[in-house]
């Protein structure tokens, strides 16, 4: 079993690697996003809540598909990376 302290420490470690995560993490395949949209019966204009958006790797491709995104990210550095990569037409995360 992990203690509550272990989870907090792990979360902080992930937060400290925001830039590395953004550079190293591959983009999600379009087919995966197609499957998500189909399985959830989503339609452009639907509102989505993304919990733990990290640097926004899934956020941008979903927003480009016409979904209205609300994102929550506890890590300040991760949230800043998501804001920095979002285009001008997308409301800031």
C-alpha cells in the first residue's frame, strides 16, 4: 500500500517535469480520439470536462473537433505549459 504522502510526492515529481513531459510525450493518435468521440457519442458543441489535463495533449485535438473544453490541472507548471501551447482561438485553460 502507498501512503497518502507517497501520492503527494509522486504528484509533485510529475509537476516538476512539465517541460520534459511536453517534449517527450507523443501526441494521441487520431484513431484513438475518433474512438473516444464515437464511444461517448460526442458531437461538436458538446461541453467536456478534462480532469488532469497536464500539458493539454488531448485538450487541443478535442477542441479542434469542436468541443467546448473546461480543464482542471492541479500542477501550476503543467497548466502553464497547456496555456502556452493553446492557440489564440482557444480560451485559455
